C-alpha cells in the first residue's frame, strides 16, 4: 500500500482544526507539562509539524516562545485563522536553514513522525532538528505506539482494518479518528520502538527517557483500552556526545 498524507487534504485540515484534547488525546498531552518542566528550560520552542497549531498553542500556554512549522499549506492557513498572533511558517520538506542553527531550547514533534515513511527520511529530519537545538536543548517526540493500530480506543477505531495486525515496521496502517467530524481513514506508518532507537542512533541523538502514558480507572470518562495499553510513546532526546 502506498502512503498518502491525509493531513494535506483541505477538508480533513478544516475538521482537524476543531480538535482539542478529548479522550485518548488527553493522555498524549496530560503529562507533557511535567515532562517539559523536568527536562527543558523555558525559552524558544519549535513545534515541528504544527498542523493547525494545537501543540503550538499548548507550548505557548506552558510559557515558551513558539514557532510552528509545517509542510502542508492548508494546515498553516487553519493555524493562522485560529491564532492570528502566532508565528506559523510554511516550510519545504527537510529545509531547516530559515529557522537558524542552535536557535531552540525545545523541539516538539507531536504525531509528525507517524507520517514520515522511511528510516532514511526519519533520520534525516531528526538530524536537521538536532542542529536546531541550543546547548542543553531537547527534542520531545510524541508518537503512536504500534498497539495504537490494532486496538479500539475512545478517540480512534481500527476494527475496519484487520490488515493492520499483519503490518511490519515501515508498513502503512490505517486508523479512523472518532474525535473529528471527517471519518476519512488516516494513513500512518508503523514504527516500532527498536526502529526508533536505531533511527535516533543514525541521527546522532541519545534517548534521555521514554514515557508511555496510561489512563487511570479514577480518571473521568469512559475508557476502552487506555488503562492497560499505552496508545502513545513520548521520547525525550538530546544530542549524542
């Protein structure tokens, strides 16, 4: 199956722009303020693959000076509508030169690498992002776990795609986002923890810590698998010595 970037579609972008932090998504962002406080000094932050600006606005609320970048013009247009005072920039794929080497204390990538198709591309992008880090800076990557694509969730469904269970690292997998009005299946790229570890090594990055957030039974709302299976992985990375 070929890979198609669903997020470059105008209708999907408009629906995605209305998304906040519901259900399963809440676990992706619930622990981020504490993680950032532990690992990153407040300062300049880059939201890499900012989409419609949700993560950039989140970082701004956490006290960072934020630049959001994306390769999809439809996403940048939606971000600017929602946050006219924000700094959102359309960039060419892999072109980091306009952002300034060593300029950021934090690079956040929320779900972006779910949509990057090969080891070579992933490693090249991460190498470029490493070059943007100021001394002591950190890359925080939020990605979908492989289990995301083989279970049901409050905010996502994969039951229509049994072929996901046969997918191997690097294969295209499909998932439906139940939290938005557009039911177009989103195509992601399955990437295992071992593959990420190798990608980090090739990009000259060292893993500081990995987090796999779970819901608690005491959390408000109904959960499906979120209390026992982590849908997300959060990697904190630094430049390797």
